[in-house]
């Protein structure tokens, strides 16, 4: 029997639950329709195919992550803020692995809703980095380092990549502490000179979910 009151929101929310359970790569409209109790063609009254569905999930996921990180950062600064948002980021990514997978790509150029969602998460990070007096290229480099570290750790953890008998939480905290120490003296190191991209005009340096509009080439 078809499900009464089906809407775009209901479809997207069920798709979110589905991919968190089985993984983004296993998302099919056939399975989604079965879970909703409708025939697959009925879904097209509410969504424009799989790609647009994933895009909708991604925008919602970025906005949710931005809210989670912003709450974690309230009343904190520098290492305290960094540790708090890192913990929140890790917890959210592990709890929502399917949604987390949708936020890895940069927004399509001109997709203002997706761009705004990406920038809302990036803003939380740049505010924290400002506490280390990092801006422009220095902030880009620091954001890239933070993204790489957190994403790499979460990806390994979620895939069972840590098999040694040592507390994973301890390892994660030491990773974050190392980043905080590095950011404290980040501008002391002089990297090879490169173009002077300003933070909000660069395409790189974002955490998953902090993806920026592709307004410049990420080097």
C-alpha cells in the first residue's frame, strides 16, 4: 500500500537513514521506494533522480554539521575550541557515515544554497583559527591540515583500520593536541612562496562539509 502524505522532505529524510545504515554507495531509488512503501516512479514526483537527492542530503548534512560545530565552539577559544569541535566532528561523522560521505565534494559552481552551507561550516573553523592569529594563506594551510587529520582519522576508525590494543580516544586527543601545538607556531615556518589567495576566495583548505565554491584552483 502506498504511503500517504509523501513529500520531498520525507523522501530525503528516509534516504538519509538508508545511507547511514548501508552506505552511500549502496543507495538506490528502488530500495528507497521499497522502504517508503511506494513504486519507484512515484519518487520522481518529489526528487529529480539520485544525483539531486544526494545533493539535497549533502546540503542538509553541511548545515547540520555547522550547527553541531558551532555549538561545540561556544565560549571556547584556541586549543579548547579546537579540541571541542574535533570531538564533535568525529562523533557526528561516526554517527552519520552515509551523510558524512556526501559532504566530501565541493559545491557545483553557482549552487548558492550548497555554497552557503559549505561556508557556514568553514566559518566555524576560520573563527577558531583566528584565535591563533591565522588568516589568508596561513589559515588555508592550517585548515587543510586540520581537514586532512580529522578526515583521515575518522575514515580509518570507521573502516576498522585501528587494530592495535591502544585506546583510540587517547590517540585522537594526542592528534588534536599536536595540531593545536602546531597552529601556535604556524607562521614561524616559511613555506614555499605561492599565490596570495585570500581565505574566502580559495577553493581549498576546507574540512569535509567545509567545501568552498570552486572560485580558484586548489594547489
